[in-house]
C-alpha cells in the first residue's frame, strides 16, 4: 500500500515538472515575441519622428512658396 502511494506521488511530481517546463518554455516564447514587438515599436517611433521632421520641412517650404506667390500676385 505504501509503495502505491509513493508511485502516485512520484507520477504527480513528474507531471508537475513537465507542466513547469511547458509553462517556462511558453514564457520564454512570449518574452521573445514581446522583445520583437518592442523593437518594431521603436523602429516605427523612429520612422514617425523622421516623417514628422520631413513634414515640418515641407510645411516651411510650402509657406515660403505661398508667401512668394501671394507677394507676386499682389504686384500684378
């Protein structure tokens, strides 16, 4: 009787160890996926910042062109 209980306990411990290893692997996979997504976010933030800078350059140039056209049209 005592040996049967020990076998049951041993089996439950083995199942617990397998479940632990499975969960640890899933956690590692999630962390890896999270790191990739964080890198993608950083790259996209850099791109947005760059595009915002370009937008400001275009806005300044357009303002100059519009101002020039307005002054030219005023002289006609």
